């Protein structure tokens, strides 16, 4: 699903701007992440909640977060994790470290720190879905953990990355801010926004 909302579009435009300062980029990614995660959770499991008002009882369908886990793909996924924790503070968070070999464009898994995920619904967070290598590496790891289901949220994605993920995991629901044109010869999203991790952390 591509989130088509003018507020999301504005923050994504701010992130794409090559003249944006580090602070501006961070603020835009935080806001965009909140919008995307908010929309993604719209399709998640709800549970009834009864509330006593001054004049009676009101019922509502609210997010059932008891069996939910967020997993951020390091480094850049940390920015989205912060937004997720603000939206749903009681959900545990896991981290999956994967970096791309710039020669082979293949992911190298170097770190994992998860809360219990067996039988839980996992939402993977990563600002950029480019070749799909890091995302697939994370999904492969989670598949071996007997999770109840996996979905993902990304700021932008390339058609090639979406195709690779859905070829291997056709049931994974993706929520993105935009699907860009293509990958260049170096595996970067075009027009994209540069390297999200470098721009966020100033490296």
C-alpha cells in the first residue's frame, strides 16, 4: 500500500531535498514514519474496549497490541522505531543489523536482539526498500522464529525491491510512502533521497 496523504507527501518531499539539514531530515523522517505506521496499523487486529463516561458506557474498537512486536533494521530503522514507540509505547522492539556489501550489493547480517517473537505479529521498519536484500534477510530470520505474521513499513521503495520481497514472501503486507522509478547500477533508489542512514546520523 502506498500512503497517499498530503502530509506524508510533504515530509517525504522534505527528506528528498538535497539541501535539507540533518535536523530537517530527522524531523521529516520522524513525522513521515508516524504517518506511515499509523496507516499500517489501521489494518491490524482490533479488540473491543468499554469506557465509562459521565453519562453511560461507550465502546470502541482499539488496537490489540498485546501480541505485536516492532523490529527495526539497523541503522536507519532506528528512526522509525522511535516513531513507533511514541505511537504504541507498550509494544516491545527488536533490532536486526544488516549492512550491504557495496561491491556485491548483498546483505551481511551482523546483529540480532529480539524480544520473544514466537506467535507474535511482527512489523519490520526500514526507511528504504532498495534491492530488498536486508529486508529479505530479516524476513528469513523471522520465518525461522515461528512468528504469527510479518508486515513491513518503509519510507520509499524501488519496484525491484518490492518484487524480490513478494517473490519470496508473497503474503508480506508492505506500507510505503512512495514507489520510485528504479534502482541505478549501484543499487540506489532513483530519484530516492540519498542514503537515509548517512543523512540521519550525519556520517
